[in-house]
C-alpha cells in the first residue's frame, strides 16, 4: 500500500472561533488525540492537541472556563505539515513522525488547505504488512529455488548432528527419509560413511577451507548411487554440506573412458603412425607406432609441441607443413627419412589432413605416417635388377655376337682346309698336307677352348666348379707354365721367381693354371709383338703373389669396374678376338682359393694384374 492511500480524508477539524468545550466534546466523541484548526476556506491554521487543553487547566485551575476560552487562543501554530507532492515523491514518514513526535501527519495541498491526515499507527501497520508480504514472497522464492537445485543441502554441527535438511527432490534420499533433523550421522548412514563424513566435517572446521569428496552409497536395497559432497564452514562449529548424485555423470564418464580406451587400443593396433594436433600445434593424441618412432612415452608427447620434441629447424619444418595443410584446407603428403637412436634410418610417407567438425570448422590436424622403407628398397632393388638384367642381356647379346664370330672363324678354316684336301690332295706335297692338317687342328683347339670356357663359367655360376687343392711345387709349376706359353705363343716373357726354391703350397693346379694362363695370354694378345711381358711370382709367409704386367693397349678407366663380369669386353679392343669369359672365370677360381685379384691400368701404356692366394687352401674355402 502506498502512503497516499493511508490519508484519512475526514480528520477531526474545528474552527478557531469554537470554544474549548466544543473541542473537548469532539475529541471525546471521536476519540482523537488532537484536532486540526482550519479557517472557513479550509486553510490549516494550527492544531489543538488534548495536551494543550490540559495545560490550560493546570495553569488556571480555579479560573478555567472552557466555554469562554476559544480554540484559536489555545491552538499550536503554525502546525508542522507535509505537502501532497512531497508525499508522492517518497518522503520518509517514519522520520517525520519521529522528529515531530505527533501521532498524526497533516497533508496539505499546494495552497495550504488540509487534505487529510495519516495516522502513525496506520503507517506502521501498512509497513508491517508490506514487510510480511516481502518475507512471504522471499520465502516462496527460496522454496522454489531449493526445488530447482538438484542437490541435497544439510547443515551439521561439529559432532555430525543434523541441524537442517533441504532437498530439491532430485537426490535419492537414504531409505526415503525426508528429514533427519536432530539425528546424528550414525543413525542415518552406514558406519564407514558416517566416520568418513565426520572426518571431513572436522577437517573443514579446522582448516576453514571447503572440502570435496566422492563416495558410493546404497540408497535402497540393490540400488547404489555415486555422490559427491562439498562441505563449507557455516558459522561457529557448523558446516553446510551440498550433496549431489553424480551417478549418471560417472556412468557417462566411465562409458566415455571405455570408448576412449577402445579407440586407443584400435589405433595402437594400427601399424601406421597416427598423431593429432590442435590448431596451436599441441599434440593431443598419438598411437603406439608414433610413440615408437618418436621413442618417447605418451606422457612425454601429449601436451607438447614440436618445438619441445625436436630441434628448432626440424620443428619449424613440421609446423610449416601443418600450417600449409590447415590454411589450404587440404591433405598434403611427403616422404621423410627418420634416424633412430641406434643409427638406423627409415623412410616415412606422411600425410597430413585437417580435422573438421560437423559444421566444417577446423579443429586440428591429423597426421598418418607409414614406413615405406622396405617398399622403396624393393623398388630400388627391382630397378637395379632390371638394370643388371638389361646389362646381362646386353652382355649375352654381345657374347652371342662374339661367340658366333669366334666359332665361325675356326670353322671356316676347318671347312676350307678340308675341302682343299678333298679336292686337291693329289696335288699337295707332303709338307702342304701337314700344313692343312695343322690348321684344322689349331682351329679345332680354338673351338674346344671356347666351349671349355663356357662350360667352366656355367659350372662356376651354378656353384658346381670343382675345387680340389693338393700339394704343389710352386716354382716347378710356374716354370713349366712359362715354358709352355713361350713355346706356344713365341712371345717374350720375363719370368722372375722370388722366394725359397722348391716351395710347396696347397692349391688346385687346374684352376691355378687357368688363372695364370688367362692373365699371360691376355697380356700377349693385347700387346704388340716383341714387347716383353713381365711375370713375377713372390712367395710370402702367408700368401703367394702373382703379378703379370704388359705394355699393351690398356683398359679405359670406366671399364675397370666391369672387367671381371662375364661377356664384358672394353670398347678399345677393336678386332682383337676374345669372348669376355677369361677374366670372369679367373675371378671365380681366385675366389675359390680364398684369394683376391686386382687390376690397374693406364690407357695406351699397359695393364698390371695382381693375384694373391693363401699358401694353404682347402675345400672349406669354397663355402
């Protein structure tokens, strides 16, 4: 109710000319504490309280005559007033009543005319009613608020006694009890929970800090809830506890944790590297392969950036590629060699793709890396094999051409000599007949030698070349070989034997003969006539060294790495006959002895072949 609504429009009013007798009668009749004195136009002139009349009586008790005394002579003037406008603007009435010490408040208009009066008792009654209404409304709001809170609120004293209990209705109360006020913890809760709660109550009071804990409670037979409790100080030796049922949240969290664990197990089982980084480049997830490649544990990776895991240059390179994919909203792929702590290197094929949500907003970047080292090496090996296969095919093609020529020439000689002897035998002298037969024999020997080289090479490639070491007088063997070659080729060979006479070694004489015969024959073949060939045999403590040096056409530098390959012949041999098999077979024979063969040459100046064989070779060398 507003103050203007409290105005009494019919207050006790009397004119100033009225007698005190009339005023006393009006006061008694209307049971008023005072009268308002107004003129004929309603102008408020003063006020006549009953105390003023009593004061006249006490002042002149013997001469007091109420009929002769007027109101105007007795009234108090000017009276304290409050304008109607001040009243509407919210004037503090209680302060007015206190200051003027009057039970009634006169209200006048703008011209000073009395509109009515407000009784202090009415004002106080209205104020009390308003306060009660506000209190009732606050209490209603408070109860509504409590009902909306999904928590149980309990006030305890230091000893765990229930002082107050408010429940919004969303917490499953133990045994369905709505109010445990006056009870203690052990009357309401199981003993272990009661002891636990009392411990937290006392801990809160001692520290002054809010405490939080969780627990499981059986609120009904077979029905369990997981609750969390917050405890705060609420006055001297009292606490307020807020209890919330978080069973649903815990179940959801448990389900999410299981899903996360399942997802982690799935990505850990993937052999490819998988990582996820947010927009700031912070690692948020990775799988087992990623941890293995980075050689760090999950706690050492999650929450870190590349700049905390790698040198600055590498980290910046990673960040640049991430930003390239994020800014372009596209996947990018690259290959990168990774060096591990043990020094091994692996080639990774890494693809980075922006990770977006359902609305298309980019949240981070996913990186997937695959070890393609074996694949790349397989491709490289395949290419190398293709190159080698092509080289072999080229060499075989060259060999067919060479072999065809090498077979055709002696066969042509044999056929020509045979035809001459068939048709002209009677005209040949004995010496001419012998000459034709010698040509046939020499050509036949050439064909047999070529077939023998092919057979030996095939046996060596199939690992079926016979290796039979035996005791051998080295000096005698080399001397005999030297004599045979000099006689056969009519060439100049300077032979030097350096070592103890009649030295006995363990070698395969057949293979040794093939090695030295091939080297000496090549020296003679690629050297001008009457140019000497040097053949040196040096006997050491553990090795025998054979050196053959010629002054022939030499070998081009780019051909030195291929001279021991089958069918290979340098480009500078011209029309000099040969199959490219001799040195390949010689190399196989040296390997069977467990030795080494080396070639040094200068184009146009000559070539030196050096063979080093152990003094004692056995069959185990072959394996």
